C-alpha cells in the first residue's frame, strides 16, 4: 500500500483522539456566534436579535464531519504542499508572537513550521495575525492581517488609529519564505523573533535555522498601507484598515483580498510592487430599514484561480443576510468583474475541481442569515447558475478548506481551533 493511500486511516486515528461529541460541538455555537459578531463589527442596536438567533440542531449532519485536530490558535487558512503535508496558518491568541504556521504530516503528526509570528487584538477585539497562504515551488507566501493597527471607535462600525502604534511592524503585509523539501519533511520548527520582524520591516532578508540545521529564508515582499482615512460626520478620525485575508498566484502576480478596505490587491511576486486592482462597492441591505443600514460592505475573503480567471468570495457584512453573498469571476489582466454565483450567505472560500469551474465547491461560514443563524456548509455547484447540492452541513465557524486529491478528503479549519475532515466525493 502506498504512503499516500494510508493518509486517511492515519489521520482518522488522530481524529479519534480529538473526537468531540455532538452536544459539545453544538454548545460551542452560541459562543462562536458572539465572537463572530465582535470580529465583524456588528451594530449594537441589533445585538438583541443576535442573542435570540439559534442554530437548528437538525442542520448539523455530524456523520459528515470527522474532527481531526483541536487546540489550534484561530486557524484561518490551509493548503496542501507538493510533499503531501497540510499547512495551517493560525492567527494566534492575540498575544505577541503567538501567530504560527503548523504542518500536519501524513502520519497525523502535528508539527510547528514557523512560530513567533505577530498576533494582536484587532479593533473588534479578536486576534489578528497570519491569514492567507499560497505556495509555488519552494516559495511560501503568507499574508498577515491588520493586528492592533486600529482600535474600536466611539461606536460600533468605527475605527480609530491605535495611539500606541501597532505591536508589530509587519502587520498588513505579505512575507515570502523559502525552504527545502528536507526542511518541510523534517524540521523541528523555525522561530521568528521581534528583531527578525524589525529587520523584515527594514527591507532585510532574514535567515532562520532550526535545531537540525535546516534553513528558512524570509523577506517582506510587500507592505500595504496600514489604513486610509475614512472620516464620518460624527467620527472625523475614522479609518479603514488594510486587512489582508486570502492570497493566490497567477503568472508573475499575487492577488490578495483585503476585507478591511473591500478591495483586491495585485502584487508583483518579484519586486513586491502593489496596485489596488479591484474595488468592491457596497451592496443594498435587503433587511433595511428593519435591521442595519441601507448598504452592506462587500468584504472579499477567499480567492482561487480557475481557467485563467480569479474566483473571489464576497463574504459581505452585517447583518449577514441570506442571499447577498457571492462568488465573483475576475479577469487577472483587466480586472473585469463578473458575477459567477449569486444567492450565497457568508461565502469564504472556493475550490475549483479538475482545474475548471465545474464542479465548484463553495464554503460558507453560515448557511443562513441573519447573523450566522445556520451551520457552516460546503456546497457543490455543477453549474454556477444552477442549484447546489450540500456536501457537508456539520461545520461550526469554518474559515478555510483544502482538498487532498490523493485521499478524496476536504480539510476544513474552524475558527474555534479545530480541523475537520469531510469525505469527497
């Protein structure tokens, strides 16, 4: 039996150690929803409505999901390497240096690839740090979120500049890392220090060495503006934070979604030159005037490549109404934006299968609105204009999904720190 063919069995043995019963997963839901509300800046006037929202227990088909890991530090991105490992970006717990990239071996062993990455409470109080991952050859690109660049303003939905300054100079950036296949297979873990972060911010290369002598080189590829002024009549000091989330490569370019400023960046993978590539306008709020304001922010999240086009998920903001989220198809040269899939709710990622649009898997953080009133789901679209089928409806706050084609398994990270396996097809 080949090594790859044993992956599912080995990882399921890990899942047995991490298995939680259905009641415990459901009990996390109310806590998770409150955390999401804080993270996404919901208006205080509708918190009473949120408190009354519940997730229908019938929506959780627990047999679809096999818990594999728990205790991750707010995992928000994942990918499969050419060596067959699962890399997981963790935003951390909000304390300095708690961000990291973990690596799950084929035998189920969890190791640290890189620790000491920045993490800090964002303006809405939840940890912000490492986010998007993309790998090409032996180069690994990591997007890092806004951190504590801003603080909560005088009312929900507003942000002010942190008067103390950010706790790390490499928030709102993209790092480019290089490591050998041997390092990926056997490293005991690399550690970044604050001095390393300062060196990266000053344009220097950083070389890290692990206990076995393996080497990782790191440079800051690009550093986005930390924020732009967004004055409001009642909050003249209001700002919009740059908050990189998803990242993907196409040709010589990297494309990075920015959920804080509602745009996608285009970055030269060689010299780091950056351009505001596509701006996403706000959309009408179908619940206005009953709940929320007249418009909802676009909040671009996951991004992928399919058939020479970018597939970008628009998560959208409060009140997170059913049917206002979408997947956009974007020309990577011209930036032309075409709606590919409509009527979604909190879409956060896609996986195009067979290097084509069809079938297309879409991950939703919650299947129903408003305010995450349904379980996280994976939907399958054989036709972007058609009705999807549900692959899984057993997820709690999913943040990313990765498909291991060798084992026909979807690996889904969950905000509360879990990794779940879903068989597909």
